[in-house]
C-alpha cells in the first residue's frame, strides 16, 4: 500500500514494504524505517523505532483526509493527498488568481454591522463589516479598490468559520 | 450570631468556575443548581449539577447577567444561597442587594462593601484613611482637562488615567508626554462610558517596572480577618493575566508581613465578609502601593489553595453560613511553590485571536502535583458568546524549580485538538530565562515576544513518525469501512423466531 502525504511544506510518499505482526517496514520517500507499531486506542499509536518510543495521536479533522497529529513535543497538520484533493487544490489556486477580494470569516461569530451593499464602490482600507466573537469585535476592510458584488450575510446573523461575508469585484477601468 | 447551614446553592456562572464551586458543594453535602443559556445546554456545569434550569438566550445580557431570571430560578429551585463565581454578577452590588431583599444568601461580601471597593476613587480614599499606602494620585474625579493637567504636574509624568468604575484593563491610558494628555483623557473617558456606563476618571502615578502582587484575604462575620499570602501575577498580556505563581520570587519575609498586614487592614476598613483580594503594585525596590480590591473569588485562587492547604470556596460557604474562621493568622503557612497557567482558546500565531470550535480530542496531564480545572470535553463545541478561557493548569512543587519543571512536563502532556490553544505559548514561557530566574515584571511578555512566538524545531524523524502514524490510521479507517460495507449474510431463521411467529399468529 502506498500513499502520498503532506506535512507542513513537505510532500512524501509513504509505502509499506513488509509487515510481520507488529513489525512494519516502510519507506518515507527514500528513507527506510523498521518500526514496531501498535494501535492502542481509537486515535492513538505507539511506535518504537530504534529504541525510541513515540506516542502519536492521529485525530480526524472535519475535512476528510486531513488529520491533526500530536507527538509529545509537537503538533502537525497532515493531509493524505489523492487525486481528489490534488484537483481541489489546483482549483482553489486558480480562483485566487482571478479574485482576491473576498472577505471570509476567520472564526465563528456574529455579524454586528454591515457598512456596504451590492453596487457600492469601496476604496482600499474602507471598513466593510464588523464581526463579534468571544467579547472581541473585529473590523474587516477592503484590500483594494473595487465594487461590492455580494453581501450574503446580514446584521445579527451568526456565521461559521471560513464563511463568505463580502465579495468585491475589480472595477473595470475605462 | 447563629449559624444557618446552607442546603442548596445556585451557581450563577458557567465554565470552569461553576464546576469548581459545585465540587466543593458536593463535598459539603450541599445540592447544586446550574443555570444555563441556550448556548450552554451541553456544557459540563449543566451535566455536573444536581439541578439545571435554562435562563435564556445565549448573549450574557439576556442570561448570565439577568438578575431577575437568576433570582426567579433560585426561588423556583428552592436554593437558599447563590454563589456568583467571578465576572458576571459577582461584583454587582445591585444583585447582592436584590438577593438580600429576596431572602437569598449571597455568598460574598455585603452590597455596601462591594460598592465601597467597586468605586476606585472611593476605595483609594478609604485606604488612605486606613493608613494603607496607595499609588500617588487624585482622590477626586477629574472633570476637566485643565484640572487633569494640574494634577499631572503635581504627580509627575508618566501617569495612568483610569476609569473609576473600571477594571480588567479597560478605560485606561498611559500618558508619557504632555502632548498626549488631552487625547488620552478623551479616549479613556469614551471607553469608560462604553464599557461601564460611567465616564468618571482618576489619575495615578505610573509605577515603572511594575510587579502585580495580590494578597488573598478571608473575613468572617465576627470581624476576624486573615490573609493567605501573596500571588505574583505579573505575566500579563494586554492587562490579562496569563501565568500566576506563589510565593512571589521577589518577595522577602519582611515585606510579605508588612503587605499582609495592610491587606488585612484594607479588608477591615470596609467591614468585609468572605473571600477577597487586595491588589498591590510593587516596583523593583519593593515599594508597594494599593491598587484595588476585588470583592470576589479570583480566577487564580487555586495556587493559594495548593500552597496554604485551604479550600477557599468551602471557606466562603462557611463564612456565609455564619461560622467563625477555623484558623488564625499564625496557623497559616506557605508550603512549597505553585504555578497556574491559564489556557485560552486563542490562536497565538494570529495575534491571539479567539478560536472557538469543536474539541475533537483531549489528553489531560496527570501525576503528582497536577491539578487541571477545566470544563471542555471531547465533542464539545465552545460557544462564541463568552470568554475564551477553557481551563487552568495548576502545579505544585516543593521548590520553584520543581514547579517549573512539573509545569513544563504537564503542558507537554496536555493535548487539546480541534481548536488552537495557548498551550505551546505557555510551554515557551516556562523556557524563558527571565521567567526561570524569577526576574520579570508586567513587561515580561512584550520584552520576550520573539522568543515566545518562535517555532520549535522538530527533527525530521519526528515528522516522519507523524506521517507513518497517519498512514497507519488512514489504512486502519479504510479497513474499518470495508468491514462495515461487507454484504450482510443471509439472516438465518432461528427456532425461537419460528416458534414466536407461530405463537403470535394464533392470537
């Protein structure tokens, strides 16, 4: 079995070479590992490698194929890359090139004030919307000059993490 | 005075403090009543209490701050006392008065004491009258810019402009230059008006390299007051405490005795009853000045409990019941060293932005000298309406060095997954030389921010292990789902079922 994984800025191919009971031999790119690995609970593994003991928690993130991984000293975000996620990634990148002027909520919260409506022309630095979360209010400003295309939320509405708040189009200069 | 044992306590709070209070109540055989907003239906304090009642929609103003709803719930449940915790209504004299009017025991000081100490200007005046050293400053509220300029000339720059009705770092402005006076006054006044509804200001000399050291006191209804020594709270970020410890590494026995005596005098000056805290500001030469009094139990009270061996919530309840304090000042001693780290759901890489969300996994630290006061659990979603404190990690060690190493160990063991927390930031604090040497003041976090926010360097093997474990987990999940999707085998009819059908068809 072989998988491509991504951790921090590194992509690597992990491939199972041999398994005998607990002893698993596998390669991470061109590095060969012979380890003793046992699943000790629903989301935890005990790995022994050259005498070193690693207790690793692998917890599913809400996005499929994304995992939070904890070792004693560090935390990692690991993604299993397959064709589906590679496709999604390339689509997201192309979208960003076309239009960088969307405001998305960085955390769950409540819309306190909306300053603009579709059709308004905004300048860089102009306040667009205020979100409240955990007793803190955050104001979001336009990144560059543009024309408000959409404001899919309204004052008083509760929003999720990464929810679309304001969409701004570039103004087509004559 | 007679003793009136309390049978049922309504805890007018939520989160970790609500559970902490209920634990002591359980030990005393007192029934507990939880109140919860719509956002807190699945909160731990609701699940822990004997009884629980909904008091309204999520926003605090419509639930946890609603005095009448809380009092009505107390009556409905037959509670004879209300414990307000910290924050919310704990220092609201109007609420304390309403409880008294309704025949409910407010576990805390009288409305009069709360008012006296809640108004910072009147508190300063009271302390001066009691002979307690205060930060040089005004004793009347400042009404005009001209007046402010005059006072500032007398006191000498730099000064702090503060809100009289204030607290928690709001409505405060540091003024270093004459040119800043007018704008700082305006800003402080407007912030005070918004946050506290009262724009009265006073001015204090700004103490350089300040240490924030506070003393815990307990007073009973018979005029007995003791202090339970100090807490060093100078590790702060934007005036919010992050790490507290006791004993203070800069304290000497002689200064401790003097400050303790003043703390007791301060409590007596306002006929205090219950648990309270006197906050002092201390400079590098160990000159100390009264800053303010908090007429409630504080977040960091567990470190005092650990080092003195006293359950402060139980003492609060016994004082409210009319019992005399079971100890005298000479009975109290500090033993060993305790440190508390507050764990917030904040993204330290993103300016400490609050990070509510769902907890997907928790591993808590255990072992000798470790106490974890929290309220979150696996699967719980932290609501966005309240503050982001999710737990307190308190450790004890025989020496300060032991305590620091134990805190490091416990922080590494503490894994909360699904949201971002300040745990890693706290680990870095334990590694910072200034903290380890005990040479720090309230500028500590600012001064060391580069070190504190630096990433750890993990070795490649460790990264590979993370990938290997993920590989194993992914495969394990694939195998699980294959088994679940396997075609179910044809159900074999059992004799028992056949007999049952024969039997039922006969009816």
